[in-house]
C-alpha cells in the first residue's frame, strides 16, 4: 500500500468520525433535553444512535479494505456520500 493511499484513508476516516461525533452529541443532547420527558423522542434517538454506531463500524471496515485503485476524486466523492448518509440516519423527519 502506498503512503498516499494510507493518508487519504486516514483523512476520510477522520472527517467521517468527526461528523458522526457531532451527530452523536446532538442526539445525546436531545435525549437528555426533550427525551427525558417524551418517550417517543427518547426511543427514536436511541434507534438513531444504534444505527449510527453500526454505520460507523461498517464504514471503517470498508475504508480499511479499500483497494488502491481509487483516485482522489472518487475518495472525496465517497466521503461526501458518507456524510450525506449520516444526515439521512439522523434525519428527525424520517
């Protein structure tokens, strides 16, 4: 594996995990805020937290196993798609 490949994998994982950490903090804040008095909000936020954690684990495995045949543009496009998936998982209107 080339060091460039490793760098881009680490960059994608770092950006991805930073985005999911922000989403997780928001969900936890909602659980302690409004979720403490509304069982439906609490249930939905716990479901979102669970789905977010599973998505993180699956994504880290995929990035680690990513071959070296990807160029920078496809990696950055993939990161954009991952960040959109985080928004979908944590969508409050779903």
